[in-house]
C-alpha cells in the first residue's frame, strides 16, 4: 500500500547526477557529521511526528479499555500482537480496526487506521498523554460535545480526517500524496516517516558530496565512485550554500544587545531575508497546498497559498480564532518587524524553547525593566507576572493542546469592550468584565495602550458592514507601519467599497514587494468589472505561482481583444498552472468547485457542470456547489433542474440560508411569487447578518405590493449593516415613493456620508431638501 523509499534514497549518490535537482539521502547519512543536532532532534515532536504502531510507540491504554462518547461505546484492545479499536465505521456500525501508525506524541497522541484506496484516517478518539495529575492518561474525544455521526463531514472516516490530504505533508519528509482522481485512490510515499533533517534543510545529496569534497584531496574526489559519473563542477569545493538547497544562516554573526535606555534589544544587523521563517511556514501556517513538487528553500508561495486574517480564522484584531499554526500571527508582531526568526526563541532541532518560560523573553527584554511590578502590576511569580501569559494568550485546540498567540501583542481589553475580541486580562480574571479590565489598565498606565496592531476597528467595521469601513480599510491598506498580512487583509476587503481612493490603494497593493499584499489586491478585484480586472495583467508574470495563477483566474473571462498577445500567452500558462494546482487536490470538493468556476467563466458549460457535480459527489453537504450549479443550469435555460438541485441541497442542509435564498430566486424566475417570498424570508431569517439576503427579500416584498413590509425589512437590514449601499438606496426610493420625504432625506444624507464625492448623491440630497422645505 505505501512504498517506503529509504533504501532507494540511500543509494541516490550513485545516480543523482542524472537529476536536475538533488535527492533525499536520509537522516542516517546526516547523523555522523551532525551528532549534536541529531541528539537534540531525537525524541523531539518532529522525530515522533509519525511512527509505526508498536509497543514502544503507542502511548494509549489498549488493555481492554472502553470509552463512551454520547452513547457510542468504543473498545481498545490487543489482538494477535496488533493494537485494535472497535468503533463506528463509515456506515455507522461498529467494526474492528487495527492501528497502523501513531500520530503525534504530546499532549495527545492520535492513531491512524488504513482504509481502501490507500487512505489513512485519523481516529477522533485520542489518548491524552499528559501526566495524570494534569488530567491526562485517558481516552478522550476530539469533539467532546458533538456526536459526529457517520454521515457528518467531521466523522473520522470522512475526508476532513483523511491523513493523506489533511495531515501527511507536515508529519513526514519528502511526502508525495499520489492521488489518482480516476481511481479515487492514493499511492502516498515518503522518504522518512517523521519530520527529519531534509524536511527543513532540503534534500541532502549535493551537501553530502560537498562534504566529501572538503575531506579529500580534489583529485581523489574526482576518482570517487560516488561522484565519478557526475559533472565535476557540481561538486566543486566552492559549491554555493555548501550544496544545501537552503542555508538557514540568518542568525550567523547576529547579536541582540539590549539598549539600557529602553530595556529592549536591537538586532546587530538587519534581517534581509525570511528564508528560515518561510521554511517553518511550510507547515506552521494555515494555507492551501498547490503542489508537493517543491522542497525547503523554494519560495513559500510557489507551493502554498497562505490564509490572510479572514473572519472565522482570526478575530478582527488578528488574534487567533481557528487553528492557524503560528505563522500568520508572527507576521503581525513587532518582533517580526524587528528581525527575529523562529530559532531566536526555539531550538530548531529539539523544538524546545532556547530557555525555559519567561527566560526566553529576557534574551531581548531586560528583566530589571519588564519583570517588575512596576511593569506588570502583579505579585512576583504569579500568572499575571508572566510575559507569556500576558503577551501570548493561549487557546486550546484538540481539547488539550494549548497554542500560544505569536503576535506578541499588548493586552487590549478596551478593544474587547468595543469589538468583542479576547484579552489576556479576563482570560485569567474570568469573574471580571472587559470594562473592568480596561479601566484597570488605564488606572495603571495612565492611558489606553496601543501597541503595533492598529487594524482591529477597520476589519471589524468591514465584517459588520459599518459606514466607516471603506475609509478605515483604505487607511490600513496604505499604512507602511502596519504588518503586511493586515494590509493584505484590508485590501481584500476593500473591494467591497468601490471608490477612486479604493482603486488607488489596490493599484499600490498590486505593485507591492510583499506577495501577500499582491494577493490581497487581486482578491479586491474579484468583485469588480473587466476594466478594473485588467489591472492584474502585470501579475501574470509574477515570480510566485500563487500570485500569477490568481491573476490568470481573474482574467479568464476577459475577451482576447482586450489583452496583448503576450498577455494572452501568459494568461494561458497561468490557467494551466491554476488547473494543475486544483487537480493536485482533486479529492476535495473545494478544488472541484474552483475548477467548475473557471470553466464556467470560460463558457465551458459541460465541464463546469461536471465539476460542480463532482464536488457534490465528494461531499453531499457542500453548499456552494449546489448554489453555483443551479445558477449555471438557470443561465442555460434549465430552471427546473436548477430548482431540483437546490431542493437536493436543502435535503442535506435544511437550515442553509444560501440554499433558501437561491431557491427563492429560482422560484421568482418561475413566477411562483408566494413560495419565493417564503424562501427569501427564510434566508433573511437564517442569516440576518447577510445584507444581500435581507435586501433581496425586501425588494421582492415591494414587488408584490407590500411596501410597508419592504420598508420594515430594509430598516432591519440597515440596523444590522448600516454601511450597505443597496439597502440605503432602496430605503430612499421606497420612502420617496410613499411620500415620506423626510425619511428619504435622512437616508440620503447617510448615503452621502458613505460616498461624499458622489455628485449624483449630492444632487439627490439637494432635491430632497428642497422638497422637504
């Protein structure tokens, strides 16, 4: 089922010269020269990231132990030397499964079970490996309050707990997923089962030969059977980077002297690259994978598309919400701007802190200034005196796994009051309010602290549809003092607030050196017209795959006569890369959905329909595929099929506002106004935060002669999303039509505040003022 390549890899030195890129040689070839690093790595989380299930590696109690979770009773036991579990399978019935591999080690250990088609699935009952006095040494369910039945997308036998796609790339070295879409099966391989030397340093064959060249006279090296068949220039003593694919040398010769005046350290020389951070980010980031044909040292955005500070992943102030794996937080930090790398705080081989607890902070922050009551206002040795507890708020994932915030932020309980974001103060003082904490901070420091991160009001305003959102987003997007990932997120949201100022900010983002800002600016163009999308043309030749493929996708529907011949060729190449990246993830409904959208934009209706249906087949609960397939069918004169598609989706997800809204529109097109109104009303009820659904429901009410009800519905939407332009425009129109000119003027003035430079709105306000007076 799985091909283990270690034997082939160890023989690579005799054949590597035939390959353009170096090959993997295995940790055993590294250890003789790097004994100290190997000793530190041995037993680390990286070393134990994945192991074959044996008596030495399995930590859980398989001694005829039963575990009950919300009525489901599972049993862990041994049978013929194998570790076994009897639990619910994909059909909901109890089955016996042998454990193939352990996954992780602390604070919990998961177990992988083999399924047909080369799949490994991660059991959602895990072993809590913490000490008993800490609450560990027990079986636990990763969804403690959710039954997660067999037909749920989160069930352990389903795609969301599939090791091959979800987990494998970051737990083994030189992982090749090997998914075959035609056979719907995997042939997943690795060179080493764990996270070994070459996962971070890249394939080592060239470095191995470089080391041999250093140890022997040049003429003897030329005669060596390991290198005789190879181009001698490849193994010259002067080989760049010592034959490594990446030199993790950003800390070499660097010191962090502490300035006595500030108590803070400053890097002795600037960090001019981010190669180490990018190597770590390959796994320690929330991202989608574009290919597995890259290696450590290759640009991050050639293999991955990282997530921005999106709602659902991050709070509005950038603090972590969902599990985002550190990198996106680090980019927000003042310490990142100062030039730190991951290994300034973490030993890269043991993965431990370089110094225990707060001592690691004292490397750069003078204890006599910061580890004092005058700074933290808490008793010495208390939780409140801890740098980590105050500046690296922890959140638990997988029940017991505490992950610390890496944006290293100043606690802002005042933002908790205004925006509902978390803060370190009430994380400890659970019996107190955010207002109490905010008042206490001002009493201590004499002012509201600010810190580096200033984008919370802008992102919050965008998420909640506030009138000031556009101006706030634009200010963050062009503020060079703010973190690039925040500026990119502001750009992404700015596309919903069209104006000349917005367009200028997008142009700056498209030309930015920071690729995240380029991605954010491209995302802003997504909802705009062809003229604006043409701004993406220069990025068709971007150095990074994630950027140029997104530019190509944006331009796919632009007529050929609006592109220069060279740009047409670049677009075609970018589209090929875009398709290849989605085919790489063809087992996922999201990939099929994106391919369908591309083909729909190209006018390839049959191909688009095929991929929308593939997405539904892969995950029957995947709502976007039903909605977009219905739109495709409707546009092609198949309205009955479109509505049937939406009904099928509602059978899977009866409380989906998206599906109810889409079905309401379909029924309107079929002249069934009564049922349509009911569907649109249901959508607005299920998603009151969605201004579009409330607006469309109101328009339908007005069209059916229910003007008062329409105005009342619009007023509710406006209270929820006061910055929505369509809602304000409809309120002006409907109040004017009803002769309620004062109300119409009030809403027109609100609209003018949103678009102060719009002459049409100014003219409307003047007319209404004249009519009222």
